[in-house]
C-alpha cells in the first residue's frame, strides 16, 4: 500500500479529503503531515498549493497532495482570493474574516454579490513531477451568516442554485459539489495513474 501525504496540519481537511477521494485512492492511503509549514508566497492558488506539496514531498519522501483555496468576490475584483485566510488581519480568525467581508459588501445589492469558492489542488512526487488543477464553485455572498456546518466563509456563501449557505449543506452534499471536490476529483486520477506506472 502506497502512502500519500496531505500537506496540511488541518485534521478537518484530511477527513474531508478522505470522504471526497477515498474511493479513488484505492489501495493508496492518505496520511496527515507533521512537518514544517512553508512560506506561502505564491501569487495564485495553484502556486501556493504547489509550494505546500513540494515542502511535504521533500520532508517525507512521499507523494504529496496539497490545496490552496479561498473566496473570490466579483465586485471586489476577485478579492479576498489568495488572502482569504488573513483578510480580517494577522490572527487568521474565521469570524473576523467573514465579518470584514460582510461589512465591505453591506451596501451591495443582491444582484451584484456574485462570488466563487476557488480551490487549487496539487500533487508533487518524490521525483519532482508535479501538477495542479483548479476547482471553482460559483455562487453568491449572503447578507448574514446562515448554517452551522463548515468553516471559513461557508456561512455566508450560497452555492449557485441554492438558498442555503454552504454551511447549511450536509457534509455529503458539500463533498459532492464543492470547489475542493471539483479540484481533487480532477487531479487524483492522474496522480494514481502516475503512481501505478
């Protein structure tokens, strides 16, 4: 059984990815990462995902998966974007991030609150091979938080065609259609093919 390391210290993300891609991994086991976190100084989601995956592959000698994700609001020119996790300041507090974004959009009409959750998923192999894929989940920013599931901006993001926020969806519903699901389901078959060559 080959092991694949997820370049994240977030146990919630490890659990979510096992639910999303567990069946596609087959005999391959997805494990957590306990090494140092690299400086994410890329200018795109894909660059930051690759930075994390390279660090994990170098540290462990294993194939590595990573992602970088955030919310991109149309009327803000795609911001917060790669700065989503620290939009509200250096504390990287989910509530502060969410409240700042709501305040910035407080006078914006519903018709102009379009946004997307964006995720770049990447793999890096010990031989240096690497690849990234982008997943986009279109929707809009709500005027107030709704729902108890999820984290980050989930309570204020309503996916396209939904009245509920992402935080109002069950884990199963979210894992079928989210930006992270779209990115990793596109990425993983190519990774598995490479591992089984």
